[in-house]
C-alpha cells in the first residue's frame, strides 16, 4: 500500500508549482500544532496548499500524502497506513478529502494519540461533515476555513500582477492616491475586476475558463444532493426546499428579503425547521444571511445573498435570469467582510462604519453628515475623499 501511495504522491508533488502561494494558509499549516485541518468549498485550492506545504518544508521520504477518496484508501485502514509509515521513520502524514473516509474523526484521534511525534494535516470539502465532527477533535485539532480567492490573489494567479494587501485604514485614508496609482499602472485592472466577479473566486478557472461555471454548478449540486442529506438525515424529498431557496434568490434579482411566516407556508415546514435549513445553507457557504443592524440584533436574517458573485452568476445562467448589477455589487462587498449588517442608514454597517454602495455617479445624499460613512462606487478610481472604488475591498487579503 505504501508503495502505491508514494508512487502517486510523486506525481502529485511534481505537478505542483510554487508560482502562486497563499502565504496566510501556509502559515497555518506550518504552525506548531500537530493536527491541522483545512476546510473549504470544492475547487478553492486546498489540495494545492497541502502539496505546497510538503514541497516547501520536507524531503520526499519524510511525508506521506494521499486522498481519502482514492478507491484503494476507502477500503483500507488509514490507521494501519500511518502505523507502517511511522515505523519506517515517517514524520508527516497529509490526508486530502478526509470526509470521504468513514468514521474518519475516530481514526484521526487514534492516530494522533498513538503516534505523539507524527504531524498530521488534513482537508475536507464537505464543510458540514468536518464541522459536525469538529467537537470530537476540538481538544486536538486546529481547523481553518480556506476563503475563495480575493481579487488581489486572482490578479496574481491569473495575470502575475503582484499587488500589496490593503488594510481598511489604508483604504479610508489614501483611497484616491492608491486607486489612481494602481489603476494608472495597471490599465486592465478594472476590466480584470469585472472578469473576477464572473470567474475569479475559485482557482479552477486556470484549467478551463469556458467550463468554469459548469464546474462550479456541479460542485454546488454535490453540496445540496450529497453533503446536506448525508449528514443531516434530511429526507430527500426535502432537498427541494434548499433548491427553492436558491431559486428565490435568483428570481428576486435584488437581495431577497426574508419573511419567515411566508416561507414556512410556501415550503410547508415549521419555523424551527426553516431556521435549521438556513443555518445549513450558511454553513455550506452557498448563501450569506445578513441581519439588520440595531441595538438588539435579531437572530433571524433580514436578507439573503449568495456567498460570492461567481455563485450568483452561475445560478443566474442556469436559471436563465439576468443578474441585477446592484445585487452583484452588494454581494461582492459583503463577501469581503466576515461580519457585516444591513443598515437603515446607508446600505451596510461593518466595523463601526456606514457604507452606501452604488455606481460611479453615486452621491453622498443618503449618508450626508453621517459620521464614519463612505460611498463605495463601481469604477476604476476615485479622486473624491470618502468615495472609494468597490474593487479596493478585494485587496483586504
């Protein structure tokens, strides 16, 4: 078995380049924790990260890499594989797509406890499965979510344009200088941003840009048809509810406003069931529920957006619906923040700041005289204070 795995890993390592490296995730993999897991949607680049980690840090005889969805691995014991590897002097074992292996969390715990010198790294595309098992591993594992590519990362990977990360402070204080300098020195920057909104969040655009949306749609179908029912014991007849949620977001065109009572009647489910289904969809990173900002923030979301614009465009194409540009702008902006709320003043509140989102001619009328307020405009650069090009928020990581 080890010979088979090692022959296969040689091919994988040799085909892995170091031209583009997501340093923040390599730092996580390089931590002193013996057990580290990466979770994220299919196609986000977890496998490449794991292989780069090995290629940069270890000699071939020191590590063992394999994917748990390999037909030979599924019918084997990963504990036995680890045991044999350690007895031969192995230092690091890396298991890709760990969620494909039955009872994986117990095996990982046993490996961790049995071989105290062994470093273990794993990944999983079924975030529902990994998060469900996380409780059992919480004392041992560090688990991190791999975000889709930022616009800055897309530029590096797609066009080898290497630009610096910006902080919010950079953007607020120097947006005119930074945006004009970057736009002038990179004439295709805004054009690339519009392309990124369609096909830039997941790195498999490198393999086949034409088939990008088909691949993304198929990945989403697997989440709905395989991941959700396998873990949550949901009757397959109820999968239509999740698909109806997707359809509602698409046909609404503008951000979908949540009416709990109306949705329960339409879907024929109870309030608790609806809340659970919304939580599941949020955990899959397909949709982004946004709550309204207030002194007492509600538990229920006010509106629903897709988690990123690639998902929005992909499902819109599938349903044959034209995308609303305002929704595209809001979807992108929200995807740049981990915590954000809708607001009665302006469009959003995040980190104590008010944001109004619009086209290049958007005025300050809706946030006039509002402290810490900014107008975010969809344009290549801005020379006005507190008027910030939308694309700049794609440089936050």
